[in-house]
C-alpha cells in the first residue's frame, strides 16, 4: 500500500487541539479592512473550531483518517 499523502495547503491552514478538535483561521481578514469595524476585526483574530460536519473531510485531507 502506498503512503497517504497530506494535502500541504490543508496542513498549513489547520491545527489539532489537545482534545482532538480542529482549529482554523477565520475568513474575511484579508483585505478591505478599512470598511470593517474594530470590533469585527478583533473578533476575526480569534481562531475558530471546524464544524463537526466538516471534520471528516479535513482529517482526510490531513492524512489522519
């Protein structure tokens, strides 16, 4: 059997937490930041958790399932 390869783009975007959930960065922080409020940009700094419905897909891309 060949080795399972990791999708490198996914490996750069996702990290596993200690409890096994997957952390991700929030969208909408790339450009046009002058239009967005300070509060909104501050909230976008915080990492989010991948939804349970998408966890299987992400784990497969990371080569963990």
